[in-house]
């Protein structure tokens, strides 16, 4: 668990977290020592322990913070008055934009989850389930009102999140397509995966 006090302590803790995130993403959690993190920050190794009790606590802090900030960001973005199809479209665009801008955090949150001790793993896993539940809720609402057709809302939610997160593995800002174009393509795929009718078909069905 992190141990900080005062604005200077908080600033140092954030510098430690930032350095650790970059090193873990580049070389892997197991290959990075606390001494190396301290060197990157420009402090003595002993100073790290004023903020994080050990490397495991530092990893847990990174993964928990990533999920807590992701959940808070979606809660701020979500619109309760929207119908399921519009809500799912909003989620797809949000997820892509949020994750593309945080590639190191996303990489660590998936690749280093296995290195968490059981109690820490459970905490992160519960946060992940909270985030998944947002999509499950949208899908179940769409099923209830007849906008979506799918077999299992939870499996569909996990598949949608995995597909959207996958953009991080290949997206490049100087690539063939802009982020806005990628959002359009992925949003269309997400809606189709949920069984949403194309707009033309929806109009015909309503007549």
C-alpha cells in the first residue's frame, strides 16, 4: 500500500508510479528492481519505501488506480437518459479513446495481472467486474426493449471489451486510418455484435 504525506510526498509518489509504469511496460514487472525505479526517479532506493512498502504494492497501486480512474471516467461520460444503442456506441468510442491515450497502463493491466498476490488480484478483478457490469447493463437493457439480439450478455460484454482494447496492440497515430475513422469502424462492429439492426432495417421494421 502506498504511504504518502503532503504535496511533496504525493508528487514524489506520482513520479515513482510513472517511472515504474514505463519500466514495467518496457521490460516486465519481474525484470525491474526497486533500485532501477529509484534511479529513474532520481532518488535513493530507500526513499521508495517511504511511499510503497514493496514492489508488489507499487504494482497493485498502478493496476487499482488505472481501473478506478477508468470507472470514474466512464461514469462521468455515461448518459442515463440514452437508449441502449446510443449508450453502447458511446461506450465503444469512450473505451477506444481512453485506452489509446494510456498504452503503458493498459499493457500492464493485462500482462502483469498474473503477478499480483491473491488479495491484490481480487481487488483488481472486482474493479474489472464493475467496469464489465456497465456493458452488461447496456446489453441487458437492449435485450429487454428489443434493440439487441444476443445469447449471453456477460460473454458479449467481455468480447466487446476485449475487441475494443485490442486497438491498443496495433494502433499508430501516423497509421493509415485516423482515430476517428477507427472509432467509426469499431462502433459499427460492436453494434452488430450486439445484434443491433442497421438503421435502414430499424426504420423498415418500425413501419
